[in-house]
C-alpha cells in the first residue's frame, strides 16, 4: 500500500512537483534536453524527488504522454488561458485511476496529514501524484505566478517566487545572459555605427 499526501508542499525553491516534472523536457537553443529519456534516468529522478520507484518496464511512453498533457496545461496557465480540454481530461483520468481511502496520519500532532491510501500500481500512483499537483495548483494563489522562461527557445517553466514577480528567466546564467548578449549584438548590428 502507498500513502500519498494530499497537501504536498512545493519544494524548497517553491516549485510544485508538476513544474519539476514538466521541466524534465526543455530546450537548449531549440534542441531538446531530455532528463528522463531512459528508465534508469526516470528512476533517479523519482529518487531525487522523494517519490516511490516505478519499476514497470516499458512505462516511459506513458510517462512522456502524461508530461505532454502537463505541458499543455502549464503553457495554458502561463498565458492565463483555460487548460485545453484534452489535457484536462488526461489529468482527470490520472486523478480518478487509483482507488483507495483517506487516512489522517499523525492525527494528534500539530500538523496532521491527510493522506490517500491506495493499492494501485506504482505507475498509476505516479500519474495520480502529478495530476494532484496540478489540481492543487489550480486553486492556489501561486497560479498567477506560473511562467515560462522569456527565452522562447527554452520552454523551462517556473513559479515566480520573487517578491515583485519580476523573474523572467529559467536561470540568468543560462538564458538571461545569452539572450542579453544576442540583443546587444543585434543592437550593434542595427545601430548604424561602423564597428
Ligand atoms: Zn531559459
């Protein structure tokens, strides 16, 4: 049996699980960077994110399909649009797949946890956790802070946790500086000055 926390907090950097998951595929100068392209890579990613192992050979195509739907939802949210029906449907299916029951864990502590106990297959529990992360985010005040990196060739998603919500880049040292250098060179070319 697996227990899934229903009120999972974002990680230390303020990023919900689904954002971490969608970023396992992003782009560098338009070329894909795939972080979970093999089963060992996926296993390592799960471990890194404190998730139970999914020891199901051949599960990756399904995981990648789920990620496409999560990207569809993420991109819609960053544009303040409704999540496309096809993506929402896939998330609803993932949410409703595992059957189980609710458990209040550490009920006497200051922070009791509401958990979902299920005997569903590990792959279904994984999809459920990702879909749950999206579902909780839809009702969170952070929803308006979901962004894509301002470098259009990157595709990296993040929740902007800066005080004034002014973050634009995945990481300044990657995209921010690169785009700035390009813009600077562009200005030099179009500036009309002989160099
Ligand atoms: Zn970027």
